């Protein structure tokens, strides 16, 4: 499903359920052993998707242990992102020679939990959401904005190696093109000698799910204007 919003240069694997019989590496099993069953299923199936995606790059199965902020630690030469929510698990990966960073997220297409909107949005973003709702009341735009910000953080962290608060990036959603943009409100890391000032991504609402994806190509892989 997520392939609908991905550019060339990356590979993916996803699923809508938790297949039986999926096994983890011993290091992963030890890590997740204390978790509740729901968390174990999410973790196990998401790792399955990630290894399937790595296989599409010709890489062997390998343990994917979390880093300091819970981010998956990918094999050398690989960048990627994992997501899971009720009814969906997915992973997207690419070679670091082609892709600088990836951030994906999935959310149920439903209202945000009460009290969440004021925490995740800036005042002008709330104005933006009201305008989007006037244009099309069928989409849960506030949940979509949250999903986009989660993708922003997942794309940001491997480059900056520090937290990015919800209020430190301003997101704008384009309903006509299925895209979104995020402007960083704090100094960004330097990539290829240039300071990162924001991200652009794509979004999809389908089958009661919201998906967002950011894929930043390396300068060498970008088309010449």
C-alpha cells in the first residue's frame, strides 16, 4: 500500500495483519520478551517487513535492534524507516548512496485522542486545519498532520541525532496534490555541506488508514534540473 506514495530509489514491504510463525533473532527476542502481547506482535511483524525489504536490496536477514530513541539500527550502507499501527505494519529502505534519509508513519484514519491537538500543533497550523476541514470534511486532517509530523521526526533524527519537538516544525498539507511540506523552526543538521531547513513528503488516506512518507535523495541521485 505504501508504494503508492514512494519515489523511485527505495524498496518496501508491508502487511495488514500479523502472520503466524514469524521468528526473531535471539537478540531481538531478549529485548521484546518483557513486552505485552500487542507490542510483541507489532515489533515482530515490523521486523519481518524490514527484513523482507532488505532482501529486496539483496541483503541477508540481520537483527534490527533499536537505538537510543527507539529508531531501528540498519546495516551499514542502508537507511530506512519502520511504522506500525492497528491494522498495518510497514518498512521502507534504500541504499545510503541513493537516499539521505527516510521517514514513514501510519495512523488509523480517525479523530485524534482528546487533548492531543493542542500539544502537537502550532496556532497557525490549527488555522490551516480548520481551512482544510472547510474544503473537505471527510478527511481527519488533524490526524494526518500528526502522521506527517511523525514522519518528519523519523527523517530528522538519523541526521540530527537529537529530539525534534512537535512545535519545532511547521507542516502544511496540500489536499490537491497529496503532498505536505515541513519547515524546521530550529537549526537543522548539515547534509552534504548544506543546512537542512525542511522536508517534503506525500500522504495517502485509504482503507481506514493514513500513510505519510518522506524520502530525501542524495544529491548524486537527484535528477538534473
